[in-house]
């Protein structure tokens, strides 16, 4: 996992490395410049480095100097006087070494720079401390750069992207690659900032003192985390070692949701799976997934099941439970959820279970995981989708803390908040997941993880990673437009 910080935390880390670890700020700037230059070593042609007035501009001047010393055709472009000690020192060094420097004050001067058709543009205008919308000559420079066919590289964060929210602040540099330092920043991971950042490269430029307390517990998930979190599959084992999962899902209208969730659960490694579903769905399960054990002594969700002794036995049998996929709108669902919650066993509530939960006042417990997309989360919180999109992390954290649950907010960037204390980001996967059924597969994968004994927040992390990795593997053989959730299951 990679640490994720907001701007305040990143500034505190820089200050810690300078004052507590006693790494001179100029050393950090040199290391940052070296990391950027490593991405430009194969560039042939002119390289333009856009430099702001602060330390981000100082990084840019150091980049230009290093490239110049290496024999590259480079020009540093400055917008106004440097205003930090390190930036001023780097400007002085660059001048003495003869680095070509252009001072820009007008649009005509700016246009002359881009008329030279640079092969690469380095954005070192504004960093994570940007607190106002970009306008004037800076906005013109960013627009001109974005319109160039040159390779575009951003230093730390694309200028104009809010480091905490990913929002565009007036104008924003659209990078092919962003080289950031020490940690990822929230703004790199949340849209639209994630799109503007392009490929994210995280470079180490200094050291924190052992035991340094970071400002937040937020992490970017990596594929390697699966190896660390997944339980070992021992040779001398049997089905009982990998748990008993109970899936309550499906309806006469939404047959496939139950089938996909069930298959994903078994693909994730659950030892035993029992499915509670109407008879029509059961017939499909018998034919497509004979490995599942099915309870289907009812035609539809009509109120009888929530008073069933058989359901009580199934809930008692299970190690973990998932409710909601494809159940449709039914007054019985809240009663079933209530029965499941009373077991205090790990439980996933998804899809129609979430819609039922939004209309009821059920008390949740710490082993509860909710897996809404933004529309479902809007109904759960009574907040507008636009408000959630503007601050998804804070809203997810607040909700998870107040309710005392693990919240998995699905999206192109999935946000997992464990009780508002720890937050995880998953950026794996692709647009092929933007189709009905992907959420049902995710529910099944997480249920399979829970069955194998993973703590509920670890199960959430593994499930979403498996879904994304499966989609990326499927994309190697199928176009993004053509990927089906069942293809993702087969690719896991």
C-alpha cells in the first residue's frame, strides 16, 4: 500500500524531513529534479520547463539545469520573480551555468515559446499549495501547453488540480505523466484530477524519521497487497477450512445478479456457499453453478421467508452473509436484513439491500459492510449526487464513522472507509466495468474473502482489487466496450 496525503500532510512531511531528519531543502529539490529528469532521458528535441514563482518553480529550474548539463535542448520559462530562497538559489545557479531562461510577461511572448513546437513540456508552475483559481498569463500558458502535441510531464501535481479534492481550479495542466514525491496525494486519485495526472510515478526524495506520525491513515491499494492479505491455500486442507458463505439474492426479474454473485464468491475461494433465492433463479443456478447449495422453497419474496425457521438455521450455519443483489423492491427485505444483523456475523449489504436500508432505521454493527454506488449513497445519506462527487472522501469517512461500519463507495476510483479511521483507494480496473452486474460480482468476491476469515476491511480491499485486476486481464483479450462481468470472473 502507498501512503496518501492531503496538502497539509504533505507539507508537514516536507517540514519534518527538513527540520527533524535534517535533510537540507536543496537536497530534496535536487532529488526531485533528478526524478523528473529520469522521465526525460529519451526525449529528443526541445524541452520547455514552465516555472512558477515558488518552490515548484525551483524544482523546474533545477530540472532545466540538469537537462542543460546533460546536453539537452532546454529552456526554462519564468512567469515573474522567484519568491522562495531555494527557487532564487536555483535561478542564480542556472544563470551562472548559462541555462537558457525566458521571462514571460505577455501572450505574444508566450506564443513564441510554443511556436517552437517543443518535444516535451514540464509543468512546474504550481504545486500542492495552490489555494486560488488560476487565471491570466498562467491560464494561457496551461491552455497552450494542453493544445501542444508534446509529451507533458507534471512536477508533483498538475498545475491547477486541487491536491485534496482533485477539482480543477480555473485551468489545469493535462499531463501524460505526473512525478510526485514520497506519497500519492488525494488529488491524484480523485476525478477529474486523476485524469489530468495521467500515469502517476511516485519517487522517493528523502527519509522520514522512524516512527513519524503521518497526518492521516489513507492508502492507495496495489496488486501486491493481494499477496499480503490473502490467506494461504494449504495443501493439507478441506472445504471446511475456507468458510461457509450465505448469499441472499436474486428475484424473478433479476436472475443474473444472484448467479454472478454466487459464481464470484466461489471463484474467490469460499469453501461452501449456500444461496437463498426464488425458485426461478434456483433453476438457473442448478444448471450454471452446480457447486452452489440452493435453498429455494418459495416463488418470490412474499413475506414468508422473514419468519422462516429454515432461514434462521441458514443464518446460524453461515460464517458470513451477503444480502441484496438483484432482490428488487420488496417489503420483506428489511426484515431479512434485521435477522441477519442480529447474528453479529460479517455481513455485506448491497444493491436492493441498500435501497431497503435507506427506507428503514435498522441498527448496524461493526461487522457490517455497505457497498453503494453514488446513487445508492445519495439515498442512504439524503445528499445530492453533486455534493457527494465534490467531496466523496470526507462524506464516506463521516458516514462510516457515524454508522460504525465499513463503507465501500464504488466508482472509477473506489473509496473504502473503515469506520472513518482508515481509508483505502483502488484505481485498478477500467471502463469495461461500467456495465450492469459488476457490483454483483464485487459482492460475491468480498463474500468469498469473508468466508476465508479475512477481517472485513481487508476483505473489502481484496475484493475490489480482484475485480479491477480481473477487468484489466479481460481487457487484454476483449475490447472495453465488450467486457461482461462474467468475463471478469473468468479472468480472476
